[in-house]
């Protein structure tokens, strides 16, 4: 059942446009990162890689296994997974621009035999049943206009015993003031609500991580980095657009960890 009122074309258009900014100024990552405290001076790229590791490590991924990255963006995380874990990764995105840039990145880095990318909708994946050993969906399911259908598709394409790891912003309680970050996005849910959705789709949730660090420490790093490159952004996008993007970033990180946290769930198909 369709739950929300945006279209796939609208989400694709959003990321077609955002991909150039992420590729040129944010190391190809359109996701949060992980920093230990205020004195941690790791780069944005290293912070994003740390968070990718925390998500993927819940899977127990082995070399040569076949992984689906549902909502792969520009492919930075998928290519990192290939290099660090030795997996075969298939990334899907509904943005043709992202898919093309991701495949180009894989070719340039010499891993196109292990990482491939295509345009596809995770509500209707173009793969047979029991096809993948594991799957990740890192900050992508908040665009699902029918979450039940998306989770059932992930369940369908996983082999029996295969795991999916999902990372999303989550409300700390139903009383949280957290709002959706984009017009084409779901409002954050509590971790308990996510678990119920996974169980309804036939998964057994085996691991649950809630990280205050990922949300609380990412905002400052991203905004500080944005300010450092803002003069370049003004030249490329104009001052009005540059200011508007920064304001959107501030709004996305305005709540404290008492209202919003970062959730990683790992669930297994029986």
C-alpha cells in the first residue's frame, strides 16, 4: 500500500542534482559519519568510512559474498566495502546520474569487476529470489513511499539465513520533535517501530545499535567543512543557493541527541 505522496521521479531528481555537490565537495558520500568526540580530527571521508564499517560489521560479511547496496548513492560506500571486505557488491539507485558516476568511479579505481551499479527501485528489485548473501540500506529507506513493500523486496532477494543491515536516523521516543528532512522523505520513526516493520516483513532482528555519536558529531563537521568550501560553492551555484543549502543542513541537525539518534539494525531472513 502506498503510504506517502512523493514519486520516484521526484527523489531521482533530488539526487541527480545533489550528486555533483557530494562528489566534488564531500568525497562522494551523502551520508553521516562517525567521530568519537570533539577532539577527533578525522576527515569527513574517514568519518563516513568508520560508519560504513559499523553497519557492515553487523553482517559478518565474508570475502566473495554477494552484497546488495540498496540506495547506493555515488558508490563510495560500496567501493569501500569491496576493498575492505572483498565482497561482490551490486548497488542500486533510482538516480541515473548517481548510477553513472558510481560506475565511473568503480572503473577508475579498478574494481568494476567487483562493484557494479544500476538504476533500480528497491520497491521492485530486478533480481530473482534468494539472490544475495547480504544487503545494506544506509540512510536510504527514509525515502520509501511504501516501507512494507521495500522490506518485503529485501526479504525476497536475500537467501535464507542472509542478513540485511539498515542505518537510519531514529526518534528517541514517540514524543520527539524530529521532523522529516526533505519533502520526499518519511518522518523519523522510533527504533521500536522499525523493529516491528522488520518483523512484519518476516525478518528476525538480531542486533540493534543506537549511536548518539553519529548524529551529534556529524552536524558540526559537515557544516564546518561546508563553510570552508563555501567560496567555491558561491562561484559554482551562486550565493542564494549556497546559503539555502547551509540553512537546510542546520535544520537537519538542529535537534539534540535527546530527540534524535542514529540506529543500526541487523535482521536475518529465516
